[in-house]
RNA sequence: GGGAGAAUUCCCGAGCGGCCAAAGGGGGCAGACUGUAAAUCUGUUGCAUUAGCUUCGGUGGUCCGAAUCCACCUUCUCCCA
C-alpha cells in the first residue's frame, strides 16, 4: 500500500470499554516494536486503578505505556493538555525508532490528535462559570442561550438550552478572547492534521454480549477492592474533584455517604458503564476509514489486528 | 375461613366514560460532541409506518362510545382469624 509521504502514519486502537483493547495492544506492540500511548481521560490519574481498569504492570509485559498515571486527582486535566502530551510522546517514541500506538476509548481526546483540534487559547475560568450558572438559575431556563445568541447566534442556534456545559463554554470563550466560539471552531478546523491514522476499532457484533462483559467487569472491580480505592481517594482528596466524577467513583461515593446500598451502587455503575459504551460506539462510528473488528466473532484478535496493519505496510 | 385492595404498553407508574396508543420516569435504540468528555446534551420507543390495525389480567355485559362502569373468573397484596 502506498501512503502519502507527507503525513506521518499513526496506529490507533480504539473501541468501547471492555472490548479488550489493553490485551490486544500489548500483543501488537510486542510484534511491531511499539510503545503504547494511552488515550483515556481517567487513566491519566494516579491512584485511580481499579475503577478505570488500568493496565497492571504484569499486563504491560514490559511494553512502555505513556500518559497513564501522569496527574494527581487534585490537578485538573483537559483535552488540550492531552494533545500536548501525546504529541510529545509520539515524538519521543519515533525518535527511539519505535512505533507509537494510540490506545484508548476517550473519543474527544482521540479527535484532538487525529483532527488536530486547536482548542481555544483560554482555559476555564471557574468564577466566570459559576456566575453564569447562577444567572441561569436566577433568570430561568433559556437565559444563557439567549445571552449567547446576542454575540454568537450560530452557536446558540446549535445548542439546546439545557446544554449548559457547552453554552457556558461558548460564552466563556467569547468573554475572555473576544472571539466567538463559532469562529474559534472554524479556525480549528482549517488546520489539518499531520497524521495519517490507521484506525482499528474493536467492538462487539452482539451488543448484549458487550453488556454482559461490562457487568462482569464491574463485579470484578468490586471484588478487587473498588470501594476501598474510592474511600482512600475520598479521604485524601475530598470528593468534589472532577476525576472522582468518573463512572465507578461517583456511585461508590454516594454509597459511602449512605445515600443508597452497595448493591444499588453496583447496579448504577453497570448502567453507567453500558451507557458510556453506547456513547463510545456512536463516536467511533464516525471514523469512516477505520477498520472495525468484531471481537466476539474473531478468534484471534491480535492476529487480526496485525493482519490489518500489514496491509498498510507495517511489519 | 372472613374482610379490604390491586391487576396498564419491556419495567416502574399515571389515567378512572369520549380530547388515550394511553402522562411521567427507567431501560432499549439512534444521534450530537473542539479545554469538565467515564462529562454534558438531543431525538425516538405497540404494529402498519397514508388510510388503518391490535392493546390496558380473562370472559361476558351496560353504553352511541370503556383502560375507565357492572358481573363472574384468575392471580397477587394487605388486614382479621
């Protein structure tokens, strides 16, 4: 296969939670002299191991993994930060003459690399955000949407009045930079990516099987001590950190606070994980030039993955 | 054994004579997504997809007309024994 030489090829293994990305990626890395760059918004946090199903030392089989355990729960992280660090890691691995492999399920972070999303230069402004939320609260539903419409009608039009997260960010960007969110997005899209990704997406043909798998995995997390993990994070960092908003963490926190039983918490985690997987599937479906592997009907997934890679001239 | 009540669409749960294929929530399905993303938000959900057809435990009634009223049957819950 002939590639455009101008772009750098980049191997990506993505897929919903519980599809076996970790194991496959390690196998592949061993075969192609690769190193793994995680693309997971929760595994970046230290001490969040069980609930994020983080790769263990043994599972790594001495394949280097990047962007795991890089920030404390007390720090804030972002897609923009991820992009920056991932680019550095890619560079570093390439310089060693090895093959970087992006592995993970956080769609936004992936896009950040693959589309070269160029985020607004402004980071979040907590005070501004809080005051905007207060305004909506005081003046009623739709207030922020109307406010945004005054200077960025295009964006306001796209966002439902309930999508406060995006409404607030759109207003924030404008207030802090004088540039409209619409304009900001447009500029970002004009910059093309330097990468030519080879995307392999793992999934299940049979959705029920995926869901069963997720359920089992949650039970295993509990057996492995999720409750204790959350408890110690709570003691160390308090419970209002963004990181502890992750699935498995927020539910256990509720249980620890006596809001409901452990069993209820477990069911909530399963439910939340299934919903999450569904969202991931929706996201990855958009990757039109990705190759999809149905894990539940492929006997040897690592081999199937390598076969695909060899078609692209790797190996 | 006697008494009171309940059975609604995948689940929970409104409806209590027409405006009901039936509120609302959950779940399912589908979608969005550019510095919180494991977050946040949207649509859809009896079948046929026009007309129309079949639903509200079962059977039979009343009525122009019933998920809603009556009778009996079945199952369940609660109370007194």
